[in-house]
C-alpha cells in the first residue's frame, strides 16, 4: 500500500514538473517573439546635450509602420528654430536603429498616440476589444530605466488586479488640477495591475502570456512617496489603457 501511494506521488510530481516546465518554456517563447516589436520612443534634438533622447516605450502594430505609445510620451513642443523631431529606436544593444517618426493620431483623453515610420518592423497582434478578467496573467516589456547602457528591453510578469476608473487618489487638494477634476466627473475603465513598472515603461505593451496578443498599453505607475523615490521604492501598482481604445483611435484615423 505504501509503495503504491509513493508511486502515485512520484507520478504526480513528475507530471506537475513537466507542466511547469512547459509553461515556463511557453512564456520564454512568447517573450522572445514579442521583444523585437517593442521599441523606444524618443526625440532627436540637434542642439541638445544628448541628441537622441529616449522618452518612453512603444510597440509596432498594424502594417508594421505604425507604433503605439502614450500621448504624454510624445507631447513635446518642437522648437522650430532648431532641428528636432520624434524618433523610434528599434533593435537591441548599444547601436539600435533610429527611425524618424511622424505623429499621425492622438487621443489625449485616453493618453494614446500613434506614430508612423517608413521602414516596416515586425508587428504585434492586438487582442479583441473585450476586457480581460481579473486575475489574468500578463507580461509587460519595455525600457524601465531608459537606455543609458544601450537598448535592452526588460520584461515583467504580473496579473490584472482589477478594472478601475481612470482616477488615482490624490493626497493633497493641490494635486486636483482641472484635468483631474474633469476625469473625476466622467472616468473610463482601465486595468489596475499587480506588476512592477517604472516611468520609462510608459507606452509598453501589456500582453497575454500564452499568445503574446496585446491587451493594453501601460500609461502610469502609482507613486507612494515622490517621483524621485519611485525607482528605489516601487509601489507594485500600475495602470494600463485597454487596447480597445487604441483600435478605436486607429480606426478613426483610417490607419
């Protein structure tokens, strides 16, 4: 009897180990497939101390020439007196490829922007417009600490914690700007994530662990103390815009 029980236990553990290994291999494969489509979003400034400035993350979709990111990543006023334009970094390592980019669509309400580049890159597949359920495992790939040492996309894993209105609590009345007050009156639903992300992750694709389909775009991180302390003491709470709004923006702009 003991030997039979022991045998069943060994078989169970073996099957569990195989299943776990298979799942891990699946995630590795999905990340490898997604990474080439994750790009850096930046600004070229001919007169700047740093000519090629990385401002956030993004990803390629559609026909391969469209790049999605957050509007706040590209909402920079270009100086007409100097050579300045938006750029997209692709590839990886110390010498990424640089693509001149054009802003072709924006949605300030949902903090989304679409850029166009001339050279097609590998595009990611967008998921359906249906909201995904709480508890769904997701992955996030982007550039959390910029590109000081080169372009090296980093991946984080977590879950969708909740669907929540697009309102982050404020700790002081001085933080209630006109835009915040307006959003309080008419909020839309976004994903609250149990995942560690940083300011450089803005615009990163949020995607499913089994298929790599994009379900959202990361756009903000909950800051517990100060913006300066966010790298040292991340809250582990982040937010993402559902992909339905990106699809609506692309359709509205005929892209």
